[in-house]
C-alpha cells in the first residue's frame, strides 16, 4: 500500500472526470505543481466536495500513483469564497492561477509562488487597493521569482526603476502598501506587457476574459 503524503498548496484548476470525480492541478510547496484526482468528490456529502475547487488553499493528503496522485483528505486554511463576489477581482484571480500553473513544475519548490499568490488574492479583497496595480505587481514579482525579469535602469527613469526594485524586493507583507499615479501605473503596465510578451509563449484564456471585464 502506498504511503500517504501531506502537502501544502492551492488548487489552481479543477476539471470534472466521469460522473463523480475531478482532476485537480495543485501548486504545492513541497512537490511543485502536481496532478491530483479527487475520487467521488462530486457526490453529495463527499468530504472532498468543497475542497476540490480553484482557490482552495490548505494541507492535502495524497497518495502517489504512477503519473499522478489521489487525494484522500484535506484540511483547508482558506477558500477565498468572498472573491467570487468581487468583480473584476475574481477574473484577475483566475488569471493569477493560470500564471502560476504556467510556471509551475513538478519537483520544483513552489513556496515563493504560493506565498505571492496568497497575498495577491488577499489584496484583491481590499477595495482600497487598485486592481490594476495588483495585477501588474503580481506579474512583475512572478516573473522575477522565475528568473524572467529584472529591471534595467537604462530602460526607464529613476523613479520607475525604484518602483520596480521595490516590487521585486520588498517583503510580501508590504508588497501592496503603495499606490501609483495614473501616469506611473501606465508606465508600469507597458513594462510588464513587454516582459510578458518576451516570456509567455501562449495566450492564456483567463487573460482574455479578465481584460474583457477590465474593459481593456
């Protein structure tokens, strides 16, 4: 009998399989991005019914198989239920999940991306923080974590260079503790768009949906 392992992570996506099961993609601290099957989770009363959904964060008990894992139980820390009523915040959240899915790899520690994802989803729940700023800060910090971006002072003015240095280097607890004027935010958007164009090699469906709700 296979041993049960416990991992900490967040469900990035959930796809129905057959009549009662789901195929989950979970980004974990310990194992990186993994595929996990939740057997019977779509049956009423199944203990996995509420946990086999995107945005659910917690500790998952899994049994390894040949090419995937099977979930046996879960202890949830955060469901992010309030995000569902935030427009367009929920669509930005799904875009964040997609970006983490894009960069996640099995066997690579996912702690930094998970921590960034958590504080960013929490920020989306705070009406005093501009959703557009949250999006761009998340993108830049995620690219930096994955070695895809570092600000070049020759490509921007000194003020924007300081802002970008803050985004990639500040403690996560202070990452969303600032606001930008409209012209500075527009410049940050241009920088992020250039960096993403160089690194993301496919169109993310969630990005199209998000931008439609942002009226871009």
